[in-house]
C-alpha cells in the first residue's frame, strides 16, 4: 500500500512541476486560473469516457472485460490484440485532445504558441493520472511504482506536443485537417508505446522505454520552440517582467512592480 501511495504522489508531483515550470517560463499574458482548471476537467471527463469505451472494445475483441484483460487474460487472436491496442491508442489521443481543441480554439485567452503546450499537457496529465490510478489498484504496487518512475508524464507529453502543432496551425490560419494528421501520427506513437505492455518481448519493451524518454523530451523541445515563436511575434518576451504574473497586464514602462495591481516583481 505504501508503494501505491508513493506512486500516486509521483503521478501528481511530477506533472505539477512540469506545468509549474511551463507557466513560470511563459512570459506572455497570464493564463486564467479558471481556464487551466477547465483543461483539467476536460482531461478528467476524457479519462472516464475512454475507459468505458475501451472496456466495451475489450469485450468485443476478446470476450473479456478491461479489468479481466489487465489482470492477465490475453487476446486469443494476435491480430485482434494489435487492433485493440491501436484503437485504444487512437481513442485516448482523440478524447484527450479533440474536445478541448474544439472548445478552446476561438477563445481570446488562447493566443500564444505556448498555450497549445500548456493547456493540452494539463488535459493529458489529468487523463494519465486517472489511468495510472486504475492500473495501480488493478495490477498492484510493483506495477504502479514502475509506471510512476519510468514515465508518469507520457499522456501529458503526447497531448502537449499535439497541442503545440495545433496552436501553430491555428495562428498560421491552416486548415484543422493539418492538426488531425499530427493527432493520427501521435496515436500511432502511442500504440507503439502500448505494445511494450501487451507483448512481452525485448523489441517491444525496448521500443516502449525509448518512447517513454523521447516523447517527454520532445515536449520540452517544442515548448522552447513555442516560446521563441511567441517572442518573434511580439506576444511574449525573453524577460519575466514584461508581463505581470498576477494580473497579466503588460509592464510597458519596465518598472519593478506592476502599475496595475502593485505586484512586486523582485519577489
């Protein structure tokens, strides 16, 4: 039970630190706290819906419920196993991303490239947390701690990377289909990542471990690119005091405090 508790803490703390870092390095207008929590809610609902859908998919393809499958009942047909893994990966990526994208794309506060990373990473992190909780209680403390230490942020990283390309395409006026192509590519990556959990072979496990490193690193690389792009467009800066982190107003005169709300930038 202690291992499960530690793993749950890791599932919370690591994503929290990642989002906190992103927000601290986002030198544009401040993100509304309520909207950040709304992204959390989108991820929460997506996790519930997808797990119900995957349970039905598992019954259709293997005759076993999701719980029975996770506890060790293997698909009788390898083709059905691969199909199930692929469809599950697509469902997860679509529901983590698409509802939030359709909601947020025309909102006034969604106005920077970094926003694509931040909001969609939150949705993905929330989704991943609930999934990891499910696995922790179904598969036990050993599996829980392994998932928590190897990669507690894969879901958030993959969705955040799709979010980067989404914001990039939106601000360039490109058709939404461009983003859907990116979403499909990351669904394939997710399916390859899942194969290490279902097919116990050196190749599949090595592939999963590699992706568990590459995808989170990619998230930070794209966030850095997003910051650079926002700076080039003049909607962000290279310095934290250009915008107030409390009220979001631009610090036009370069003072050490916000002339709107009085926040001391030296603190």
